[in-house]
């Protein structure tokens, strides 16, 4: 399974002390925003031996590794949530952002992360002739204000796809496997999946699919504690990856 890379961009709660002063939220406000926006425990949910995992070392409130580098390319920049957020999930001002501060954050955190990811994919292609990226996320059981899809009726699993990087066989496998255990939606409430820029829409040997898990399955969304189903949900998610055939 060394041709698989698990990507976990939104699980970290870490905001380095030197960056805290740039965030305008007070302590309780920051804690509430982290509760709302963090894919808490997703690194633990998907962790498995024999599969490489790339995990952002910092919170998405500092920098969102899944956004395009340029706000001109990033649709979420329209609501103040490009690579470096200016607004919270509820639309409140998050930070005083100047072009210089944004570029400093991108150079220190975003650019090294993406270079390392691109190198990992290149090594995988060189060794195995293919690379499968599984983009691992969670989502709240009720929509946050910034979300495009405000339908409160949410499936247990959301699968995100890309017309270029998600082969039909990959999509069919995960959809059929997940439907044995969960309710499943495709590209709802979130669509798409991650591929590093160097390979995005350029290299067909790089496949990708996003797996989003409804947080109510594995945690208490009010206090962030794991619930009694955490272990079972984790085993099911890892089981799907272990069962992935060579496509």
C-alpha cells in the first residue's frame, strides 16, 4: 500500500505563539472557532501502518493547506477564507491581514508543505508508477454559515471527486464499500479532492478521492470528546483503504 498517501490538512489545533497576536479572537472565541472548523481526530481515525500520511502541522486558522496559493484562483477567498483566512466560519473578522503578513505565512508554512507533498508524490510515481491520494476530512453534522451547501440533511460519509483525478473505478469502489456501512453522498456537502499543484490536471497517474466523515459519528460536537463509536468508525475507514484493489 506504499502507493497510497493519506492527506490530513485540517486536523491540527496548533497555532504557534508567534502567530497568535495576529488573530483578533479572544480565548473563548478562538476555542469555539477551532471547535467548529477543525477536523478533530481525523489523523487518528485514518492512521494505519504501511501507508504514508501527510498531516498539516498547523491549524487551518493559520493557513489552509488545501486552498490554492493565489486568492484569484480560490473560490473561498470570496468569503474571506482563502489560503490565509480573514474571516471566521461565521463571517467575523479573524485577523488584520496585510499582503506582507500573508506572504510571510505562505513562505514559512504553506510553501514547504506543498514542496514536500510534491516530492512525496514524485517518489511514489517513480517507485510504483501510480499514486493514490486519499484526502481525509470530517464535517459538522449541521452546516456552518460559510458553507455553500446549507441543507441540514447530511449523509454520514461524503465522497469528493475530481473529473480529471478520480477514476470511475476508484469512485465506484469507495461508494460501494461505504454504502455497506453508512449513508453516502457524492460531492455533498463538499466537493472536490486534493492534488498538489505540480500534478494538478497534468498527471493522470495521480488519482485522488476525498473521504469526509460526519463528526457526529465519532465525537461529541459540543465539547470535542470522542464518543463510544470512535474505534468502530476508525476500523471501518481503515478497512476501506485496506480493501482498495489495484485499479
